[in-house]
């Protein structure tokens, strides 16, 4: 559940408007106090993406953490999954990623990970929120107990080696021509280096961050540039990451896009054949296409659905013992390797299947025909608009038109001020009319 500060993916908002130095300092103090357990020297790892505001937030958080006696290890620009991994491997009490993921540079955010590398529970987030709003002055450390801060220069290399080790020793990417798009974000260095070290011929775009161009016309949310580059270079595959590299989208050799649903099908099928699936099924959200569900059922696999948000997918995976899950948007969680979505590791698993099968990416990664699905956003609205009588009536009318042959999903975003309207069914034209009518009703709410 979203709280006063925390949404479905940490704290996020306009830099220096919502995410201010004051708030960042308080989050550092509150999180440090919440994880100050025992008498050992506590420490936190902090990574970030490439937004200009990252400097401001990073140093404000350093002040917050050190003021409550926590030592800080600064990782610099690294993917979100690298922070989760390093929090565990470096025996930190807490991990922090400063990023607004796929949002534009004006936004920023703060994601927190526990010492186990997993995102925090609602209970711990509520505890941190209560501390933020309290008087923490009496809980600050005495002068001799203040924390220290240092930069860890090996963070990127550590993550590259970790990612490479997720592939079997016999797998090489030699002979593959790969275009990688790092969205001018956190993986601008590690993604191309890891692929090259594994033997691929690598062409990179979105690897020249300037503080302002993260996700701008590049990355997994803007794949056109990658599609053009794949065809220009006659590459075998294109790999698009987002700003913090926790999601991935694939472009096949024909320039066609492959989303998270198809990628989950590829990994699940491969792992099923190899006896690597921990349970006969995967976990995805209510947004995943019915085509995926039908394909999995054809292989004797189930699809467990959760609310939208990779944290809910992961919670279900942990509770019920699944090791493959994700979102249509490209958050792919492979819990044998990572505690959160990892775009690079998911891409490596797909590349492994491509090499093993010796087939074109367009054959390997298009395993089912998705049902027509339309998703539109109504900006400037929140969940309260869904309680409006005319909006409720529009949704009911749409459901009646679809009958049992499709489904509607109308929900507020957990990270932005907008409402998402998704329709799925066999008739694209009818779907478009239904979704438009609901969007219009929502947009008219004052």
C-alpha cells in the first residue's frame, strides 16, 4: 500500500520540489535509525543513475546516514539490481538506489533494500515514514559515533562479474552482433562491457549520459532508436534497458519489439526443459496478456497473477516458491540470481537460449500471438476519479460489451499522477472504442 512518502516503488517525484535535500536527509536518518540493530558498525551502500539531481540527493543522504552513525559506501552509477546484490555481498545493513527508473530527468526517487537485498516491507516503510515525521534530533549520534563515507571504485566490475556468472560456463556470446541501448542511464558502462567480455560484437547507443538525457528518446520506453540501429548494423538482437536497468525490452533481427510477456515465456520454457523451474508455473501481473497464459497452459504451466508492481510479483514468488516472474513492461525477476528485476541478467538468459537453439531471435522470442491489448493513460487524475459515478458506469458498460471474451483493467499509477486504462480482447476496434470511452469519462472528472 502507498503511504505518505512511499509509493509502489520507493519515494519518487520532481527533484528539488518533492525529492528535496531536506527530505533526502530525513529519509537517510530515518532509514538509518530503523536499521540500526545491535552494536556492530552499521553501513549502507548507495548507488544512483545518471540524473543531474543525483548529486544533490546522494550527498544529502550521506549527511543523513552519517548523522545517525551509519558508514556509507558510495557505488556511483550502477543498476538497481547491482545495489541489491552489493547490499548482500558487502554485508551492508541497507541498500539505497537513487533513481526514478524510466521517468524523465526532472524526476528522481529513492529505493531502499534490506540487508537481504529485497525491497522493504510495508511495515518497515511505515516505520520509516513515522520516523521522518517525528523529531529525530534526540536520536542522532554523538560526535565520536558519527559515520564515515567512502567511494567504492570496484562496484561496476563486481556487478559485471556477478552478471556473467549467471550463465553456464559453456555459453559464449561469440558470433552474436548485439546492439545495446542503456538509456543514458545507470547501465551505460556495465551493459556493453559485460556483453563484450562474454564474446559478443557490441554496438552501443544511449551510453553518453549528460545528466539531462536519461530515457530521452532511448531505452526500453522508447525503442524506435534501437530498432533502427539493429537494422542498420544488421545485428542479431537489440537489448534496451531503462534508466536504472531493472527492466529490459528486446528487439529481434527484423527490428520487431519483444516485451516482457514473451521474454518470460522464453525463460520459463527453457527452464522447464532443463528442469530448472522450482514450480510448474510463473508469476506475472494482471497486465500480462491472455496469450501468455494460454501458451503456458499449453505447456502444462500455470500463470499466477498479482497486482501491478514488481514488488507484488516478488512477494508472491517468495511466498509460494516460484523462481520466474515479472511484468509485461520488462521487469523480469529470476530469483535464482537476483532479488529484484534485472534487465541485464534477463537479457543474458534470453541470449543463452538463442545460442543453444542456434535460431534467429525472431523465432526464439515470439512464442505466442498476443491478444489485442490497448493501454492508454489519463494524466492529471488519481484513484479518486475511479469513484465517480459516470466513470463507474463507463467501466461497467465496457465490461458488458466485452462479455467473457476479454477483460478491462482500470487503475491509478503507483508512481505518477495518472490513471491507466487497459482493454484486452479479440476485436481491436471494439477495444479501442471501449478504452476511449472510459478515458473520456475519467478526463472529465474535475
